[in-house]
C-alpha cells in the first residue's frame, strides 16, 4: 500500500506531496524536500514524530 505525506499538513501553503511504498521511503523524500525547500538542515526527533504522524495510507 502506498504511503503519502502532504507537506502542507505541516507547512501551510506548501503543495509538495511525497509518496512511497514504505514509511522510510516517504521520510527520505520528505527530508530531502525539507532541506531544499524549507532550509531545514536537521530533522529533530520532535519534527520526525510530527512527520510520521502526518503520513497516511493510500
């Protein structure tokens, strides 16, 4: 089952959507996007938890 993460759920106004076959794949895409688009250099434990909670099946 595909997993998706809509960045806009965490960063209002952002239309990036990461999709992958696993949570780890989505997290890797999200981390790359966060660095490139939002200047986030380090993913803290708190941020990672928020991102994981925002990942949806489908």
